[in-house]
């Protein structure tokens, strides 16, 4: 028995394709398998949600989503079109409450929904305890917790992929046109949130192939998949023209592949080894519960059998999109772990199925369920320091709030401010209150008016003219990115180097007034 054995012997495909009788109401175990992981994920997502600062990617969401709809359309024509639908959703959210908590709440809710859907898939493809374990393991994964608390689209994409996979399972079992239309709509919407989610269709194609799906299922799936791809073509065309914004991504190697495996299965070595071993058990053998004929084994209902098997769903889900993106990235580097968060749910499903195969040797069903839940709790305890670290301000690439706070504390109304490089203006865009009353020396047109993320700046000649007009003793505060200023990259940027040279020509630095925080600095210059 393997991945392809999905129908009881002697049943013709035509008979198997017929709609089955109406299902009974969900059992208490099935309800708990969906509700408990969702509740646990919700609690973990809300724990430490306010880190006290945004980081650069979140600040992009925050400032773009707060623009008017015409201004959003303007900026998406030049940059970040791939996040357009997400920005539109966040526009509605931040209109209610524009702060960091509201910025991250949709990701928390989406992660809780994904944990619930993982539980529902485990129930439908195997049994309730498999769904319970898989959903809990998904919630306990640090990589999931990281993006559950981030104001970006990745948690919502993961929820859309889980919902699309659940709809695929239902449509393959009861193949009405309405179900397939719903499946296509969800996959299209998920891909519009982030276009790499279209790789989910490749995973689903492999699932149908391993499951020996009948031609009728293939035909309807193909129509739904084609419709989703057609809807994605305009976004793909626009985002291709904006590919320069991801030119910093390097070609992936073994290090990136290993990092992705650890992100999916758990970065801590004991958890990683156990999860991968259990997933292997699920792939190599069907989920049958207690071994038949074992003395003292209590009877246990066999796993549910439908058009698709658990391993045939979960394995391609976890494996196919990463492999395809990794291969494509050898020619066009676009491989980042966060782009593949939507595939992670396949791993806990496989691990839970493998655990069910092994713990099926235990004769008491309630004991088996408790043992599996205890194992997930142990995995969470081992990785607790990682979860705690994710709630710290230092868990992201940089911290904008301390930089803004330093500027607001030191500067006085009427002082001038200069951003090096220009993208450090994101600090003022994320925390504008700290820059109230300060004069931006280099700003020509605002980010909203120019259709950019950071605004359009004046020429070097205009900057020198502005500096020359400053009265002697005037104060200029420089907000700089300490990770780039002075580097080879910075010196290669003509405009930025010219800004720094003009500042040095007209002003002297007061070094004792400089404030350095993680990833940024606020330095005082005085007009000579």
C-alpha cells in the first residue's frame, strides 16, 4: 500500500466518483481537532504582539495602506504591485485603528484560521486525533509564530493555501461545479495576495496524479486552475517590470535549502529529527492506527477514505512549490523562506500521520490522543526560547521606533533633518509624530505625491543651496542607516555620496551628540 492506493478494492472509478451519502454531523473529537489548534494559535499570536516597534517591511505596509486609494494605485504602478491586494485589505483595517496592533491582527487571525484548517484536513483525510496533533504542531512551529506577528501578507497567503487545499479535497470527493468554482476563486485570491502562491497548483496537480484521479476530476480541476492563472496574468506582467526591487536576493544554495527545512520542521535539533522521522513514516506507510491482531489493542475506527489520501495531499504541498522555486531561483534569484510559508502546513500533517501510525500500537484511544498532544507540548517547550525571542524588538531586521524616539527627544521644532540613504525616511513615515516641526532638507515631493515609498528628493545642487541658506549655528539632524552608510554600496550610490559630501562641506558633526541604536543612528551637524 502506498500513496496511490486510495479506493477500496473492486470499486470502479465511475462508482467512486459518484457523490457519497450525506455525511453525519461532526463528532466532538472533530470539533475539538479544529477548535483547539485555532485557540492555541490565537493565544500564541496575541502573546507579545506589541513589540514596541515596526521594522522596515512593516513600515512599508503601514504607510502605503494608509494612503488614499488613488495614491495607492499610483505607487503600485511603480513598486510593490505584488502586495497590492494585501495593501488594499490593510487600508480597510488601518482606517479603523492605525497602530501596530491593528497592523498585525490580520496575520494573527489568519494563522489561527490556518491552524484550524490543518486540523480539519487531518480529520477529513485521516482521523480527529491526526487533525488535532497536526493543528497543534503547526501552531507550535516558531516559523509560523514569526509571521503570525508580522504586518505582511505571508500569514494570509498561508491561510488561503490551506483553504484552497481543503476545498480541493472536498471538490475531489463531491465534484460539483460550484465546489470547483470556489476552489478556483480561493486559489486565485491567494495568488493575488502573493503571486508565488500559484505554485500551489503544481502541488495539487501532483496530488491528483498520485491519487490516480479520474479524468472528470482532472478536467474540472484544469478549468479552475486555468481560470486562476488567467486572473494572475496582469499582476505577473506588472510585477515583472518591478523585479529590480528584489535584485538583492542571491542565488540559493544548500544553506538556504537547509534553512527552509529547519523552518518547516523545527530549528531545534531534537524536534527537527523527530518531525522528519514521523513524516517519513507517514510517507512510507498508510495511516492505519493500531496494528491489526495486536493483543490487547482496543478496536479503533479506521481512517477516513476519500478520493485523496493524506500523504498524497501533504507531501506535494510541502515539497513541490519549494523545489520549483529553488530550481527557478538558479536562473532568477527569488528564493526566500517567507515566500514559502504557505507550504509549511504539509509537514505537521505528515508528522501527525506518522505519529498516529506509531502510537496506534497503544491500546487505549484516549491515551493515544493524550500522548500525541503531550509530544507537541514537549516540542513547544524545547523551542520556547525561540518563541520568546520572536517577541523581542530585536527579532526583526531593524528597529524604527528607537531611531524615531531619539530624533523626537533631541531635535527642536525648526531644526532640519536629512536622511541617509533616502529610504531612512521610512522612520519618519512610520513615526511622524517624532518629526513634527522638523524641516526635511532633501524632500522635493512626498511619497504619496511621487508614487514612491520614500519620496522624491532634490538634486545635489538644490541641497547645497538649501544648506548655504541656513543661518550659522543651525542644527541638522542626520538619520542614518548604520549598516550601509560608509560601505562600498553607499559609496557607489552617486546621489547618496553627494548628499553626504554636501553636508560635510557646510556643516560640522557634533560627535558627542550622536545616538546609535540597532540598525540606525541620529547624529547632530551644525552649520559652520
